C-alpha cells in the first residue's frame, strides 16, 4: 500500500522538468470548454476541489461564461457522523 503525508517532501520542479513536463504544450481550454460542455469535479474532502482543481474550474468558468452565460451548480456531500 502506498502512503503519503503532508509533511513529505514534494517533487521538485527540476525533477518534473527533467521528465518532460516543460516540453508539454499548454492545453487550449477554449477548445475543451465549449457551449454545452459540462464539468464535474468529484472530491473526497471539503476543499479538495479548490486545492486540486481550482485552476481548472476557474478556466472553465472564464471560457464558458464569457461566451455562453454561466449556468453553474455546486453540490457538497459529507458523510453523516
């Protein structure tokens, strides 16, 4: 089983770049998020959607709201205690 902790050292930028990250083209999200496109973000814990996909959500809103209006819904489900 793989385990990790927030205290573990993360992967440095130099290591990501050495494995080709800097050579990847930036994804043109204006071609991904078009009229009628739906984005669903599933997150295991409250605030995971913000930390893990906040930039993607922001880009989706920027691409679709500017051109098509902004229908959006948010749903949060936490397990009962």
